[in-house]
């Protein structure tokens, strides 16, 4: 894990993301605990004191990516 700024956390492991198919990305925050799963497999599970409490949610992709987001939601557990 590396930290790029106070608001961004990136991970050094590449998850397989085949092109031209939909994927499910799930991000869970609980206090300072962060869990990220792609297509049901957890890729990141860590704690970070810089990202705690209520705040904003956003998505980002690399400049050379063609990306679409659908059914984006945030809030309580479902």
C-alpha cells in the first residue's frame, strides 16, 4: 500500500479487469477500516487513520481508460 495524498489510497497489486464486460466494485468503510472487493474477491483490506468519519465519495480512472459507471450508490449497508 502506498499513500499518494491525504484523500487517496492506492494499492500496488493489479486486479484482473477484462475489457468489455461489467464488473462489481464494492468499497466498505467502517471507522478507519477500508475493504475493497472486485467481482466478489477482496483485493484491499486495511486501516488508514487519514480516512475516517463522514465525507464525500468519488470514483476515478486513468486518463487513457474508457470507463462507465452504472447503479452507483452509497449509504448504509445493504
